[in-house]
């Protein structure tokens, strides 16, 4: 609550999601704190209220800040994906993807360098990608650079993948 009065909306939102992800607080606790401790007109209260209003009861913020930004980009374009989706074939887990459009068999991965830079992580990602492709999934990757400098193209690529009608039967 103190941060709300001294930082801009974007860093406040990142801090809020960080605290919610780690269960350091809850939306309910923050709403109580605003009502009990912060008077009307206090700097930042309106922004904090708006951020809390954007979070549905019981919702959990994205796993990472970067993934949260990709979620916002997709949602802002009217693309409602299932976050942290498990893809299975014959009851066997093929992998969990950051975002999925299950009906269209399209997955979007938020690929931060820190999470994918080691040799073993890289190998695991390639093996999982092959299994998903073999089972008819189209996997798109979004990097920080993509998000920063070509977000419109990312949205267009996702929309193109969703419009593709090859379906799982067309997979090699």
C-alpha cells in the first residue's frame, strides 16, 4: 500500500503480482487495508484500487512478470488463452505451456532467457516442442525483444496461427 503512493502504475502492478504470487498478501487483505488504513484522496489509492479490481477473486498472477506481460498483450488483443495449460496425449503429459488455445491446438510460450539458457533446459524445451508438434500443436515463442519491439507482429502471428485450419490431422 505504501508503494502505491510513490511509484508509477507499472512497477506497482509488478510488485502487486509478485506479492500475490508468493502469497505475501491477498486481494482481500489489500482491500481491507485500503478501507481501514488509507483515507480518501491519498496518493496512489485509486491506482491500487484499479489494479485490485482487475484481479478476479481467487485468481493467481502469472508465474513470472514476463509471462504476465504476454498475458496482457494477448488479452488486450482479445485473445483469451488458458494459462499454464497441460497438454496430454493418451493420458500422458506431453508438456505444460505458458498459454494455450486448446480448440485450435496453438500454444504460446513466453521464453525468458534466464529460464531457457542452460543446456539441459534448452534440450528439454526442444524435446517437448517435438512431442507437441508431433501431436498437432503449433507452438509460438515470444521473447522480451519480441514484446518490446514487435508486439503488433506477435499478436498477428498468434491470430494467424489460430486461423490456420490444418488441425491436428495435418501434423506430420
